[in-house]
């Protein structure tokens, strides 16, 4: 069927080719029949011409088929029916096979035309279906693009809101607590002779100091000011020190001294990945140690976070790899990196888990006046 369709397509590209094919095939068969007529008798031309008529009806259409039939009947009468080389009507006995050939050929031509029209309708339907599929595919691509843009916008708004809350806590509540602590210290000095009151004031000062520490910790965890002021290296070291004290998990950090500054979006994304990975290690891995390694590789920043815990189950790991329904933290990390052209890989075994984040970046270096200057690197999309 595929061969027939291909041949039909080639022949249908030119109308004159249809007629040329039909006429040439008929003439060739007539010449062959004429050459063998003395040996094979009067049935040879009908046997040879009928396949030509079928082929013309099947591939060339009704016009070339009629031309083939007329030419075949004329050639048979002229060369093969006595008296030869004459176009007079033959007698009744000689007309029977000629008429039978005419009826059979007409039936074949009618069937071929029916088949051709049906085939054209099928091709039109196929073309219409392909157009609909292309339209639906374009609509789906547009919807996916809108969803990605919305996800990126939501993540950006989340970071902006965290930055605003951290700034408000530091500028308002932190200042008020500092002023209250100063007032309490003054009062304690004035009434130090009153032991009970002094003890209560001392306890109050301790509570205020503890509250101040908690507010600063929450503010820094929401959005560390070091991330904007001193860069990723200082922010990561600050967070790791606090995490190790709170969780009793030893964290080994491998951070190159010549790592350099990155864009604000890239540093925020990498910091959130480290933060989420350490949180997951503390909650789920039961590991007593975590290793974090930063490095540059082929225009990318590669961050590896490894633990020595119980690992991730194969079912859960397969679910994460298939982009099914992993936790919010995993989705957030992947979405942050994907919006910046990066990706996230998770490998696990019975001896622990390894999370690898890759992100194409433009490095920033510090100029002489302390400002950041962009050094464009030839970043390509992550493999």
C-alpha cells in the first residue's frame, strides 16, 4: 500500500504525465501484441491490454483511463481483427470479445475512479487532522509557557516578600527591643539596691536579649543580609555555622577562595538549595555529617550536598525522577534552578544521598571602588 501511494503521488504531480504514461504504456503493449500475434492468436492483445487499463484506472484517473481504452480498442481493431488495417465495424463474432473487453475495462475504470475519490477524501481528512493537532500543540506550548512565567513570578514575589519582612523585623522590632533593653539597663542601675527588683530586671534583660537573638535569627533565615552585602560565600558559611549548632550535625564545606560573586538571582537560588538540602538532612536522613562542595565547571556553578544517612527509598526516588508529586521543597529547588536554566539531580543509596545542582551563571567581580562588574562567561544550558 505504501508503494502504491508513493507511485500515485509522483504521477499525480503532473496532469500531462498521466496522459503520457497511459498512451506510452498502451502503445508499447500494442507493439508487443502485434509482434507476437502470428504465434499467440487473437486473445493476446486483450490479455496484454487489460492490465494497462487497470493500471491507468488505478493511478492516472478517469481521463487517461478513457484515452487508454479508446486507444486500445482502436489498436485492436486496426491490427488484430480481420480485415486488418481498417477501422470498419467488425462482424458479430469478432465483436463479442471486443465488447467483453470494453465492459470489463469500463468496470475497472469506474472502480478506480471511486477508489481515487475516496483516497482524496482520506488525504483531505488527514491534512485537516494534522492541522488540528498542530493548533492544539501550539495552544499547549503557549499554556506551558504561561505556567512557567507564572511560576517564576511567584518565586520572585516570594523572595521579595521575605526580603521585605526581614528588613521590617530588623528595622522596627529589632530597634524597639534594643531601646527597651537600654531602658531596662538604666532602671536596673538606679534600683540595684532593691534585690528582688534587680533580679527581675536581670531576668527581663535576659529575655529581651534572647528575643533579640531570635528575631535576628528569623530575619536572617528569611533573607540573610549577608547574601546581598557580602555575597554567597559569607551567607553560606553563616548559615552552616548556625545549622551545625542547632542540629548537632557536622557540616564540611568546600568553597573555593576565588569563587567570585554571582548575580542576585543565582546567589539566592543556590543559597535556597543549600538551605533546603540541610533541612532535609536534619529531618529525614538521620546523618551525623553533611558535605557541601562548590565548584565552577564548563560555565556552570555546580553545588553538591551529600550526607551519610539512610538514603531515599527507591519508590520515592523514582517518583522524584519522574517529576511526579515530590515535596514542596524539592519542587521549589527544581523550579528555581530551571527558571535560571539549571537543573537538579538526586542520587541515593543505602549509604546516603547526593543532591547535585547545576546553574549557568555570569560571574561578577569586584572593581577597585567596590562595585560589582559583570564578566560574561560562555554559559550553555545544562545537559
